[in-house]
C-alpha cells in the first residue's frame, strides 16, 4: 500500500516538474517491481529528464507484461528515435495514478514523514 502512496506523490511532483518525482516513483517501483504502472511512471520521469536509454528500459519492462500497451509502445519509439520532450508539450502521457488505498497506507506514510521523536 505504501507503494501506491509513493507513486501518487511522484505523480504530483512530476506534474509540477519537480525532480524529486523520479525518486518517489523509484521507491514505489522498488517496493513492487512487477507493477507495470510503476515501471511506466519511472519511464516518464526519466524521459522528462532526457535520459532516453534508461526510459526505454522501463517502457520495455511495461511491454514485457502488456505487449499491446499503446502508450508504452509510442514512448519507447520516441526514446529510440531520440525525441526529447518539448517545453510546451503537455500532451505527454500523464503519470499513472493508483486509486485503491487502505488505511494502513496512510499510517505507513504518516510514520515515514513524521520526524522521529
């Protein structure tokens, strides 16, 4: 459950173009590397940073699980062609959010964010 929260924090950071988004997405993916949404979001964050080779690896990981996934196919193609994101381009695929939460995810995040006493 904490992975879902970290993922959504990363999405909020990414949509504000904050570099910390990659770290949040990476933590979510490290917690559940089999989840294609986490792989995709790490790919988007890397793509936005211009790290196309690394982004391509993440989109390939998504396609290993969902070979017909059209947005990942398109993004992999952009990475392989070397097509960098444009400043004004907001039509980039939005990061994928998780919408299933449990109360335990809230408490895990609260413990993570609160200063230790």
